[in-house]
C-alpha cells in the first residue's frame, strides 16, 4: 500500500478536530468568538484545552490562524483569534460525480470527500439508487453543511466544496455533464473496462462513480457517449466507500 493511500484511509477512519472551523457570521468581532455547541464540548473534552491554550482555527472559505482560549465556564468557551498569512490547503482539481449512496453511507462519504480535497460533488440518480434516498433528511442543506464542516475539521482546510443534487439521470448526463467535463479528463470507474485508471494526474478531472452494484449497461453507454472514459483499478470489486478514496488517492498522489 502506498503511503498516501494509507493516509487517505486514516482520514476516513479517525475523526479529530485538526482545525476549528468557524463561519464569519458567528464572530462577535473579527478577533473574538463565543462557542457553546458541540465544538465547545470537543475543545473541552477531547482537546482538553485550558485557559491560554492555542487551537488552530479557520474561517469557512477564508483565512486561518490560532485561537487562544480566554475563558471556559463549562457551558461557553470564549476565544480570541489571531490570523496568519499562511494559505489554507487547496482543493485537488477533481470534480466527483457520485450516484447517491444509502443516506447513512452518504454522510460518511461526504466527510471523506471533503477531507480528500474534492472541489465539486455532484450527487446523481441511477437505476439502482432507491427513490427513497432522495427524501432523506440527511440530504437537507443543513445536514450536508454539517458533514462538510466535519470533513474540513478533519483535514484542516477551510475550503468548503460545493454539492449539487441531480434527481434525473438522463437529463444530467446529456445536458449538464458535458459542460462539467469541458477542459477536463473525464473518467468513469467501471471494473469491467479495458483501460487502467491513470496515476498521479497533473490536470483537472471529472471522476464518475456509480452505486453499489454499478451502473447499468445503458447508463455506462450514455456516460461514455457524453465524454466519460471507463477505467478500472484492478480485478477487485470495491464498495463505493472504499472506491472513492482509493481512486482519488490514485489520481492525485
């Protein structure tokens, strides 16, 4: 196993707040914030921070820095913020098109996808995607944002990926997919394809991954006709939650 592959797997299995993520509208002022939600409890119980402790923080899609703990009364934690000139970790130039997984798996995957540095995520329908999945409360804007924040906290980046939902397969592939792929290498993960997946890309890509059980023949053909090149990463058939980090790790080592 390549070292980078191991790092990706660790990022999936272990959650730890490697950077406190803050939204700009939460700040009392540019350099001061009070927290009393699960982040405060994490700082208190997991990080075991005390008065004077420093915690790495970042604003969503903004700068990073260090926060000093001023006071903790057991309910509310008060922090002063000092910004750094250091730039947050950049996105990988990867757009992921993913057939909507089971809702509970989708929660874990969205965290991992964010931690891996994917810039755009398109959740799409497929013949093997149960219609009920689209009704899940896990797909609400608030629930998706929560999972993205968890992924950002894990990875230490402040850049939040965009998520777009597409409930109709054929209109997406024929009308939207070609524009998404414009100027990018477009790859369709398909274990029965002839071509091997490229390694260590230095260009933008669009990666398409199907549902458990894979895309139907019709879906594979339609994606291929609209610019996606089927590729494989070996003879083993992987679960979606394993395939996503494995392939992204292979594309951008």
